[in-house]
C-alpha cells in the first residue's frame, strides 16, 4: 500500500476535512496505540498542541482513540513541537503526539508522532500506523477494566523551559540585551518570553495573544515584517521570530535585516568548530540551502551534506553519519546534543551566545557569507504534481535551464510535501539569469486558473 495519509511531516490538511477529521484522528490514536503496545505494563502517550481552534477537537479525538486501546494519556496543552519530543522521552512515554500544522494558517492542522526515544517516526512505522488506520476494525479494543485514563500534566511548560535554559552555554547571561520576540500567536507564546526574561534580557513580546484564529497571521517566522519593524522602532539588539509550533526560527538584526537559517547555521557551525564541539566535520542541510553557505563552509574545511527537503530527512542523515548540527534555510535548526527535533528557542539561545561572544552587532555577527542570488516561486498547477514533473516538456525545460546556469548555479524543481504546489528554485551568481531560468521553467508548467 502506498503512503496516502502521512506526508513529509506527519498528517496534515484542512481542519474538519479529510484527513484532518475527528474520526481519522481517533483512528490514528487507536492505530498508534496498537503499534506501540509492548504488553505487560500501562502504556502512556503525551499529547501537545499549538493554539489553533481545531486543536481542541483533534486532541479529544486522539485521546478517545488512545484510551480505547488501553493507553493512558497525558495532556500537555499548548507547547512547542520540540517540547513534545523532549517530554516523550523524559516522561518515559511510549509515544508522543503534537497537534500542529506548523507555519500554515489556522484553517489547517496536523498530527506529528514521536517514538519513545523522542524522535519522529520512521517511514516504516508510519506505514504500520497507516495500514491500521485503513483497517481499524482489526484493532483490538481494551477490556472495560483496561481502558486508559487521561489527565493534564500541569508542569509541562515549566519542565520544557528549564530544558531550554539548560541547553545554553553555561552561565549565559542576557542582561543588557533588548530582544523583540515574535511568537506567531502560537505554541511558544508563553515559553519564549519567559526563557529570555529569566536569562536576563529585556523582552519585547509580539504576537502573544492567540485566539484560535490568528496563529501565523501576518506574524512569525514566515511573516517577519512585523518583527523587522519593531526591532528598529524599539532600538533592539536583535529580533527572534518563531513559527506556530516553534520548531523553526529566523532572526532580525538591529538594522531590521532578516537573518535566515543558512546564516544561523553558518554562525553556529563556525563557533562550535572553534570550540571543538562540532561533530562530523560539518553540518547537514537540504537542497534548498544557499550555495553561499556551501562555499563558506568549504573555505573553513567544513563539509555541507545535502538531503531532500524536510527536517526529518536532515535528522536521519545526521544520526546516520554522526553530525550534531543541521537544518533548513527556513529556520529548522537541529542540534542533537540538545534536542530530538528542530527547536527554535534552543537555536535562538545558541545564536545569542554567539552574539555575546563576538561582541559585535548582530548585523556583523550573523553575516558569515554573501548569499548567492536565489529565487523560489511556488506554482499552483492543474492535475497531479508528480505526473506534471514527469512530462517531457517540463523535463526539457528544466534541462535547458540547468544548461544556461552551468556549473556556477543550481536548479531545483519539486512538488511540495505539504501543499498542492510545485516549487521552482534556481540560484547562481547572475541574478538576472536566475530570474530568467525560473520563469522559463514556470512557463512549461500547466498552471491552475487563478
């Protein structure tokens, strides 16, 4: 059976439409409970969520599913995705669940699953769960006396806050730093300002009033204009923008300029290499990371290993080859010495430690390299994206674009793993040529009506 339920980052879709319905969420809970049933003891699951209105519905449906197969449920409430990975392991849970569609608007939601080690599930385990969701009648329901119990874990946020602070450099003191933090009206709306304040910073919080509808709404890491404006207005040293579930982060320097995940990884890698903390002799990033990052690391005799898009692909390569730093240009920064998934808050603290050590403004500290001109456009197409990319005319257009760029650039055309889009990206030293080849490819795609 081919994968139809799980995508590149769990299950995701429009709330109250398949697959993000209460019924399917309940069946996912039943199936995951069955897969992780190891017999002989009371099993438990931890469930966290972000601030979307639909989180209430999905949380209750998942809970019912787990309870029905005899799994006890600990409800964490609104918490970042990395907190769920951390608490799954620290609470010795058999499985962890995060209800979130990350950076997507409130109308969407998703379900991300973690194994008992705190890491996201492998494709093989997701397939087991998907098979059982399709054949839910075969799942063994618990006897009346063995039905699970559910309760709230009241100190979940406090446990995570302490873990985040413990990940920072020993004695990290942010006294004297004025920091604007944009929490995207999402899962870290309490935790992020608290961590920064407890470490001594003067904190100016933005987007910390979630109402179920405003998560990622013109705020957060995918809409940094709000943060850029407030950093300059408040004469702040730096700005931090998280996304809805706080597993990614972007920064803004004191001039209001954006600092993306590539610049952040370059800075952290350089600092860790100097300190003797960088494992593997480099870092892992995706095919989307800028060619400038690759050139910068190469000049320092550090490797850049590229993977397919998706933080899970990055993490799998890191674990397989012994790297402790990796991430995505979008701001997923994975540091396996500290977390089992991308953690925006932990990455921000590493950046702040580097800023203090450099004793220079953020505009200088986080400009490790000059990015190569890069252009990414999303195209909504008619028909199936995979079939479209296999068409002869499309493949010929891509080949022609690659030939025009030559060895000094790259072309990447792929279907989105989370939205019905084809993403067209090109980069090279000539910005006008980059623009031209992207348009050349787009012209070959059968676009949907506006």
